[in-house]
């Protein structure tokens, strides 16, 4: 082996004429480099790369928040219906989430939080003429007994109240909300569902042919979940259900990333935060998060630094975006275009 390897190197010591073995080696190296390059590209869906450029204000000229808030059946129900809606979308948050996270703070909803990913999903939906309904789980996470009955009733009440019964109904849930939606779909007639960063409760249900088309939006860095999603994808496909998946990959932070994604966080603060993350070793030399936003000592780092956030609540917004960039487990709006394309391809 070694003797073989020595051959090309000997020709380098020659007078400069490129011999065939050298050319060959160079060719092989170029090929290997190309393969590595393309493999890397293949891992990154064009969506993530392209859409990170999307700013929090992208929808400003298209649609504004104007939600209605109601307390019903012991929980918060918040919705907005655009002019001439063409579909209905129920969105279920993850553990510790609330309906108020999906809507910007406004006179109509003074307690609303407007987390960056949640609000962009709603804006995207409204811009595509989906009527959006959000409901808070009663406990920290969704439960799977009586709560699904209550939610089903709320959706039906709301659809009747606004005479939306002719429209196709969709559901999107993240994490615990993804499990919840996967189960609600055995009980309610959805045109299609999106199960985000969750494998769904398919081990606990009987899937029939009437189960709706199902899109998994997930972060393959969560390897054990990826395996469970793979298994459920195969199972659903075998049952004749229309299924698809979107893989969400990590991406690097840039100095203006947080300002682009979070309303009210200005560029100067965003750049200072980026420097802080670098100083603290939260990001590597290419800007990638080294760990999940929940695993780093973000609060302490912020306290030590002299950075003044315009609003202390923005801590949660920042953490969400760091989780998103790390791409292990977070609500994501970056794939909204593909998600709503999928919904619109399943309107019947
Ligand atoms: C939900 O609230 C409505 C109106 O207050 C009521 O009629 C209905 O019975 C409640 N449903 C449940 C499951 O509690």
C-alpha cells in the first residue's frame, strides 16, 4: 500500500512535467472534494438557506394582526379570519406554549407575546387566506383524553359561528401539539395535517384509509425522533396514506440575524448579542450554535454583559431563534412556504 502511495509523490520531485499518476491523483482529489461538497449541499434543504433571509416584517404590506380573543371552555381561544378565507387552520403549540404566543401584543390582545416563529406561521397563513384558530392547552402540555373532545367542540363551534363549514380544515401542531393533532385527526375530518418536530401518536391509534395526508416537518439532528418519524412515515405509506417530510437543518447565525427575526430588537443590539455569543463560545467560527439555546447559560451571559434588551421578555424570543438555528427541537416558520404549498395541494 505504502509503496503504491509513494509513486505519485516521487513524480513531484521531477523537473515539473505532470505525469499521469499526478494528474490522476489530482483528479481523484477534485472528485472527492466535489462529492463532499454536494453531499453537504444535499443535507441542506434550499428552504432553510433561502428563507432565513425572511424578516419579521416580511408580511407588513400584506396582512396585519387583528385577532379576536375569547375565553371558552376553560381556555384561551384566539383567532383571525382574513377576507374571503379559503381554508381553516387550527394550530397547536408545544409544551409550555400558549395561544398568546402566536399573536403580537396589541390593544386587541394586550397579553399576546408574538414569538418569532409562531407569529410568522400565522402571518403566512393569513397571507394565504387561511382563517387561523389557536387554542391553549389546559395543562403545560396537551392531554389526550377529554381535551381532544373539548378542542373538537371549540373548532366546530367556531366554524359554525363564522359559517366556515364549506372550507377545508387543516391542522398544524408542534411537539406535544404535533402528537395532539395526529390524534385529533382520527376523530375529526382534516383535509391534511402537519406534524412538526414530533413523531405523532401512531403507536396508540388505529390508522384507517380515511386518515388525512400527513406532512412531517422535523429536525433530523434529533436522531432518535428521526428514526421514529421514519418508522411512522413507512407505516402510513403502507396503509396508503399520502405522506411527506421536510427536514430542517441547522444554519449559522449572522450579526443581524436576531434583528431580522425579532420585532423590536434593533441591529445594534443584535450585533452586540452576536459578539457576546462569540465571546462566550456559544457559536463556532462559522457562526453555528454549538448547543441548543436551552442548554447554554444565556440568561447569565446577558446579565453579565452590559447589553440592555428593549424588553426583558425578548429573552424567550432570542432563545427560540437560537434553538431554531441549532435545529434540534423548535417551532419553525422557515418552511412555511412548503407547508402551505402542501396544504394547498390537499384542499379537498
Ligand atoms: C364548552 O362551552 C360551551 C359554551 O359555554 C358549552 O355549551 C359546552 O358544553 C362546553 N363544552 C365542554 C366539553 O365543556
